[in-house]
């Protein structure tokens, strides 16, 4: 609900394909929430009726900087070049014992 509030509050200033990141919103809320719990007494946290909640969320969303919560678009995957290897070499089996003996022989 908070994500849609941020997108709605800033829709005139941003392109149509702009989207808020749930992760970045959660980080911002969490970073301020713990301090708020310490600083404010419990009786100041008043429940808001559903009718006023949307207006309150939009007012809060206007204070958020869209750049700070923008979703990061990932680019296309870069194809890796597959090195060619002869079939005989790729499918060749070498026993572990031979590999260990060869490694031991190379050590001084």
C-alpha cells in the first residue's frame, strides 16, 4: 500500500514506467521506525480510521524522494562465449590417483 502511495504522490513528476522498490521503502521505514519507538510514547500512536488513512499515506509519500526509492532495472544478460574444446579432451577420464601422483611429482 505504501508503494502505491509513493507512486501516486509523485506520478505527475515522473515517467509512466517509474516504479518504487519495495526493498528501498522497507529500508527507509525500518531505519526511522526504531528511533520513533524510542522517542515517542505509546499513547501518541493514535489509530487512524480507514477513510483518513489514504490521505495520510499520500501526505507521507510526498515527503519521500522518488530517487531514493526507485526500482533498479537490470540490464540484459551478457552472453558468455563458449570456448571450443575437442570432444576427446572434454570426455577423457583421468583417475584421481593419477592426478594426485602427477601433482606430487611436480612438487619439489
